[in-house]
C-alpha cells in the first residue's frame, strides 16, 4: 500500500507526488539499532548483553531438549541450564554456583574487575594509538647526527635530494632529514614517485613549522652537518628570514653552514651580514634568469652549467700544489693533464676566478680546479706545455657583434629578469618582440618600448598557431625564447603550454612557403620531470628551472667553500661560463690536442674547461658537452663546435 502526497504543480500542470514505501520490519530494527548505538558506549554494552542472553536462551533450549531435565522439575532444570549457559557465554564460567545473593556478589566483583581491566586496556590502547598517530604525522624528534637537514618544501627539493644521494653514494649511514609543515605521507609519496633510487641514503621526514623554535628543536639541529632552507615560492623571503631567526634561536652558537634560497638580493646580503657569513644565500631567480639569457646567446650553455653543477661528473676542488709557486696563471692552466684550473684561493681566503694571466702563485695558495676527483689534480710539469699556443682571434675582436632580433614567447616576472640580463649584450639597433597571453601575467611588467638602444614590441597571444606564424614571418629572428608562465596557472599547465608552443614553432620551421625562417629555439621548463618530454619537441637548448638552483644548493651544502666560486660565476660583475666558437682559437678540420685549445684560450685571458660538439645537440644536449678532457685528448674541430671557457662576460 502506498501513500500519495500532493506537493504542487509542475511546468506542464501535472500534479507532483512522492510515494513513501512502507518500511520493512528489518529496516525499522536496523534503524533503531543504529540510533541506539550512536547514543554511546553504554548502549553498545547493553546490546552485547542482550545478544549474549538471546544466544544463551537458544543454546539452553537445545541443551534441555538434548540432555533432558534430570531429577529436577522442568522449570528448575531450565533455570539451571540457562544460568550455566549464560555464565559460560557472558562470564566465561567464572561465576560460582550457590545462592542467589552469592551469584549477585560474584557478578558485581566480576563487573568491577572487568571495568578496571577494560579501563587499563583502553588507556594503553589510547596511548599506543596516539604514539602511532604521532609517528605517522612525523611529530617525533630526530635523533640522527651528521645529517643534512632540509627545512621547508618546494619543487626544488627533489633534485636536491637526488643529487645529495649521488654525493653520498660512497658513504654508509648518510641521512637526509626533511622538516616541513606538510603531511608526512604526502612527502613520502612524492619522493617515492620522483626519486625511486636513493642508494644508501636514508630519508627521515618530520612534520612541523620551521619558523617555530619549539618545533625546530625536534630536528637535532646542532648535530646536523649542513642545513638547507627552501623557499616555498608563495611566502617568499619572509618565511626564509623567519626560519633563519628560528635556527639562531634554537642553536645560537652553531657554526653549521646554512644554505638559504632567497629571491631578493638586498635581503640576501643583509642576512649574510647579520649572521657574519653563516648564511649562504642562493638567489634562485637570478641564476635562472642569467642562465636563460646566456643560453639564448650561446648554444649548449645550459647543458654545460648543469653538467658542472651535478655530482655525477667532474666537480670543483680546492688543492694546494707546491709546484705552482712562482708560476703565472697563464702557464699553470696548461700544466695539469687531468684537471682544468679555473682560479686561485689566496692565503687570506679570497677567491679569484679566472685571474689575470700574468698573476703569479704565492706559496700556500690553492688552485681551484675541475677534476673527476681531488687526487687527479696532479702537476704534470711544463714538458708538454701548451702555453705558447696562440688564438686565431683576440677576445676583443670576437666580441664584435651585429644587431640581433629576438622573439620571446611567454612572460612573467622572470621575463623581466631575463630581459635585464640580455640588455648588456645586445648591440644598439637590436629588437625584442614579446608574444604572450595577457591573462597569465601582469602587463605592467612589460619593458618600455625602447631601452638602451633596444626596441621592444608586444603582441597579445591566444595560443593559436596563426598568431605565432603572423609574428614569426614578419622578421628573421636570431633566437626564439619560450618562457614559462608563473601566474594564474599551475606548474604542470605552464610546462604543457611551453611544450605545445615548442611543437608549434618547430612545425612552422619545417613548413615551406610560410615565410617563417628556422632559427635557434631555447625553452624554459619549470619541472625537471618534463625535461625528457620537452626534448622530444626538438628544442636546441633547455633551461630546467628547478634543477639549476637545486644543483647549486646541493653543491654548496656539501662544500660551503664553493659559495664564493658560484657567486663570482653567476654574478653580473664577475667572470662567466661561455661557449666560444672553436674557430676563435684554431682552424676547422685540422686535428689538434685539447691542450692547444687550453693554451690558446689562456693567451687571450680565458680558462678553458671543456669542449662542445655541435653534432650531438639533436640528441641529448648533455652528450654534446665534454668537461675537463685530458690535455692530450685529440680532436678535429667541426663547424658549430665550441670551446667552453670561463672569462669575461660577452
């Protein structure tokens, strides 16, 4: 039977009804049972007693039918059987037989003992549950010593952890401790999916606020070998400064090096001075913008820098070599068969990268060299010296350049930094045309129409290939730079858009008759996991943003002495890593030794550190780079090859 209730009229004037189905007895009982259970623990215990009595009754009926009543009357026999069964089911047979009052007393004692035991069990269980929950959430203290402590969490944590695991591959018991205000399970899952092989390195994750001294005290910070403070890209330098102050509060006398990732140069300088140099600031945005700008001018430079910064190849070492005393720097660079000299560390600790060629080494000074290991920095003498090799072009003549025309696709605050890095190297009369989606950046960040003799223009871009074709065919561009968006878009979406733009540009380059001239394509990818996919899109140079800063942070955390070296290499006023045309030094297609190239570079004030083979760039860009080959290594320069040197900016 159903009941209809009139609720009004629909659009067509029909009567709307709801039919309430009659509930079954089973549904009603289940509903009442659920409601009673929700009233608390007392109701739950009462239901257990009811079920126990019900089953005792059923079992008693079966027993009296099977066993019989014996000498007792039926009612008395049933009561005895029911009591015995209930005693077994509910009280485990522990209630003695006897008078009714004896049974009541025994039951009361049993209830008291069970209540006390249950309370103890509940208390212990609660404590265990709290302990397990504390472990799960990462609230316990860190007891390891000599660990690398990472405070905070960002996308750059993954390449840092991966590189530290490589650096510690020969060490037993190496530990990386991560302390961040993020769920521990989330960090564990991310690390497992992105860094499947950690080698011998153990990862310890704890949850807490790095800016809170009480939380930070759980990290055993005084026993850490190094500390890394990461910028989460949202709070900026304010969180970094608060974390540094928290470190000083917890461990005011520690000399443990602290590597902090910062955005603002002024903040970084002030923090270093306030902590007497204990804080080593890495300015990620400046590094990324500088490498992006230089990579657009010099093929292969991005791969060179990544190769230099990782732990998987040759590294930078400081070593005293007594035989260099009295030698000029120009000669010394050619006297090491298996090491590439890049500078000097003086007796007072000053670091000189690519010093004057005529500067002589003093006793006790250390060479700064790139080598596969510190035992490879061996003085080989001047018997096979290449210091007399002469370059084909002087440095000044090779720096004369014609006006250039650049196309930048995509924009963000990083675009402004890249633009400022490009300006000093663009001759007057050069042009930069910017094409970008106005919904993904602030138009106020675009540069003026003319800056230092460089004309700037802008075209809104919706993402259609027709828009790109229209811009690209108007002028022959020397370079196309694809920058990642950073506002109103996720990292995954930004990288996807970058790769789509790369595919579209390469399609335009391949098509004939569209008026678009093929040229070098340089792109920026935010997430290193996308780098292999990006290379499939046929890019000439790829700048992987999270890798650049992460690799430098990892290097400095393991060897703080490298901080002034990197500061000089990536400072606008210091020396820089360059990929020069090999034709500046030797003719093409003639076999020469690498040592001759080193000598030729030294004769024009440069420190050679490797060779770039253009023929390999269409595969893996890293394979085109050979850092620190032996001086006796023979090669035959081809068109497009380059010598990797450290020297003046160009």
